[in-house]
């Protein structure tokens, strides 16, 4: 799947939040600055062309829904970030956040607990 622009990612966040809906319902779910209706409609159409969104016609209106789960997108996105910026090492990713003081010792202990709990 193609990489998404920031505008497309914002639209996908609204789509995941809304579930199936119209462009107007996605506008209501957007956080921050809301683009004009026509801009968002074009973005949703682009997402459909890229395979991220599917549509169906009800009467004279289109309803759109995500064709990919948020979890699947996160997995793909994070995998690419780790590969491209952290030498394909999740250890390097965590180390980066520790060095930047973005993760605390308590959070690391919690993560270790999650890992050990899955074994």
C-alpha cells in the first residue's frame, strides 16, 4: 500500500473514529483544523484509489468505510519507521525514547511486564 500524506492520515483517523459514514460525518470527527468539504471529499476519494477506503452508494449519497484496520495500519507504519530510522531494531526505537526522556522507568517496567506476560 502507498504511504499516506498527513492530510490522508488525518482523514483516516476520522474514518476509523466514525466507522462507516459520509464525508460530512468525517468532518465532524476531525481534530484540529477542518479542511473544506471539497478538500476532504477529494482526500477520501484518493484514499479509495489507494485501497484504504471502500465506498457504497446509498440512494444518491456515498458511504465510506475503512478497508484496512487501524491496527494493521499502525503495524505497517511502525514497521517502516523502525526499518527506516532505527536500523530495523525495536531496541533502538526504545533506546531513542529513553534518551529523549519520552519514556519513564515505570513505563519501561510496564512494557517488560507486558512482554513477559505474553511468553
